[in-house]
C-alpha cells in the first residue's frame, strides 16, 4: 500500500499535461500514458502489394514520412507509418506520430460550430460583427466596409464572408499587417482581423464564395465567445474527447516547441526562405518559423495522428455505425450542396456520397476521404510536393490503387488494439 501511494504521488506531481494527453518523464523522455496502435498491427502479407505503391509514391515525390489509415464500416482496418518522422534521428513513422494537418483543421472547427448550435449557444444565422453580434468588440467596431456587419456564422463556414485572396492571404502576410498597423511582430489573430477590416470586402457577404483562411480563423473567436472556453479547450471537451481522441492539439511554429511524438517537417528542395514571423530579420524555412501556424488557429493549426483523424471522420460521416457526434440535420447542413452553404468544413461533398478534406502548406500535406460504400481513408505527410496543393490529387490516385490492391481485409478493428510507444521513439526533453 505504501508503495502504491508513493507511485501515485510521483505520477501526480511529475506528470505534466500536453494538451489532454498525460505524459510521464522517465530518464528525460516523454512516455505517454495513453497506449497507441503501432506498425506491427498492420504487418500482413495481404497489404504488401498495396504498400509497394505507397513506397513508390513517396520516392517519386520525395516524401520523407507518411501515415496512412483505412477504415470500413466504422472499423479501423489498417494503420501504418512509412518513411521517417525525423531524418536526423532515423525515427520511422508510426501511427501514433502526430502531424500538422493544415486546412483539415477546418473540419474540426466546423464540427465545433455545429455542436454549439445543437447546444443552443449560437446559430449559423447570427451576425458576427457589430452591435449585439457575437464579436461585439470595440476593436472591430469601425470597419471601413459597413457590409462587414452583415457577415453571419454561416457565411464564414461556407467561405461567403466577403474576403478573397485577390491581394494575398491575410493569414500569411504578417510583415504587411505589422507595417500597416505599426505594430511589432509576431501579429496575433485580432490584429490580423483589424488589418482586414481596414480594407473593403471583395464581395457582399453571401453573394459569392472564395476560400478564406481568415474566415475560419475568426470562427475560432466565435467558438470562444459562444462557449465561454478557449477554442482548443472547447474542441477537446465537446468534440474530440467524447470520441476517444486525446492526441490532437494546436501546433507551434518552431521545432523546439514541437509536441511529444510530433514529426519534423520538410519543405521541397531549394524552397525559398521566408522572413521569421517573429520579426528578427532572420530568413527561415516556411515550415520552421516562416509561416505563423499559431495565428492560423481554427483555420489550420491542429496536429493529429491518422487514427485520431479517422475517429473524427467516422463521427461525422452520416453512416449509422459508429453513431455520429452531430445530428442528421447538422450533417446534412454541412454536406448538402443544394442548401446554399455546403460544403461546410469539408473541401467537397459530392451528391454521389464522396466527401473529402485536404490541407497543405510548407512541410505538410494531408487528405481524408469518405466514400459511399463505407470506406474511408486518411493520409498525413510531413513533406511538401513541388506542385503544392495539387499533390492531394496524386494522393487520391495513390489511395484508389491501394484499395484496389487489397484483395481481403482483416476482420479485426485496430481501434480495439493498443501497443506501448517504444521509449527510443519518444521525444527527448531536457530533465
């Protein structure tokens, strides 16, 4: 009994939080308490032919590391890492490694908004800016274009808020924002919004559609105001943890701030360097301080494992099993392309039942897809392609071949299997 009390006290005092993930410190290494699926569970001759295609794809596109997950009828049938999580340390990718997911984050944000609506805490028809609106804040009270006061939550969800990228993406021009408003770098989200409000909208809210990172970043503030929690906490408590997802968290800009078991990121060879978002004047890789991942927040800052993203996909896929997190009405709102809003959160939701979500920026490529026969897959990569976002089209083709080459799938559900993280693969931390 005395020994058990001592062990409990050690864990209580020395187990810090990394997001909602509990980790212990042993010999300077993080050792996750939540045990994970590893590569050994998908080592099967039935996958060899299909995996050859993935390996060829990675070699052809110079992808350093990837994580692939496949599900069918609500069961996780395959989860495997390819290549390296870190080239410097020769660490192979495992399914428990975490990747930036870029704009796949927008699906998390959209689900959170719909959850808040179901809780009666907001409506997609509510105004975002102006007197009595959700973000009734004095710093947003005097936009140059008064049409800003007509923007609703639904407009932001469907990229109909009135902003386009005609003069660049507001979320990726920190130097311009800082210079215009005469503020130091890095610039936070509210400063970026203030910058956007000094310009005219590119179209009347609801009268057009243009992909907007800014709109989804603003939704992060909407979620905070409506829920009374910070954005990340609400998403964890009300969306992720109820699904058994504990390893998703908002990412950081710099390699030294990476989360435990997060991969390293690799730009294409000879990619131009960018000025540090911290205003140091240093030229750095876009994936390592040249892009402000933290400011993106609800628009693109989540870090996740492939199996956890699969859990999220299966919880909003509209199929009976497993039970969806959202009501059928919310799923229809997000996916029915005839309702004037959809796709919401997703990149595309076709009437034939094929839905997908993509994400990419320097050092990151991600894609997830839901098909009408109950099959779904997730692919995460820690490398860019020379053709940028177009790489996701090639990933789609690769995965179509992958599925065709598997003649028989296992009967087991990997969600019910867990394996410990090898200590040598864990993130090293200074004692």
